[in-house]
């Protein structure tokens, strides 16, 4: 680690604290942008050595506006995405995600029924061409 690097680490849990979330996305975001930008450091939470744990280096040259201009966004399928300040994670590295993404059912139907009469000629053409 070079002197300009800043190590950030923590552990991501589900709501009940008995469920470390392995595979959660953890990455640096600028406040006001709140989306991943190419080149921003980040990682996913791991199984070893600590289930749900993460650590990554932040090159402080990225932090031109200072630590207060950046946050860490944590996301996991089925849980609400959270953005926290870097200083918040330093003070309490246990991050708790709350379930809460309720998606409504989407039914996709074709505009018109298409017969499958094109399938047999296509299959025959494929078989003939694949023998050559």
C-alpha cells in the first residue's frame, strides 16, 4: 500500500445480523452522482476470511473534493441500496441492509400469435449447412 492509499473495510449483514451477505456490491460513489463511475474502486463481499467482509484501497488522488465528497454504496439483490459516508463506515464497519425491493409482476404477451411453420425449414437448412 502506497502512502496515498486509504484502506476501507467492513462487514455487510442482512437485517437480523445472523446473515452475512456474501456477494454484495460495495463501491465508491460521488455524492450527487450516486452511481458507479468507471475507475472508482469497489469490490464484492467475500466468504473468507470473514463472511460478508470487504476491503478495498481508495487512491486518495481520486478524492480531490475530500472524503466528505464521496460515499460508499452497498447493494444486494432483494435489499434496499444504501449509500454511507466513508467516515460512517470507519466509525461502525457493520453495515445492515434492509429487505425491501418489492417488484410488481410483469406479464409479457405477444401482440399477435405467430405460427411455427418457419421452424421446420430453418431446422432443415441448419442441418444441411452444418454437414458441409
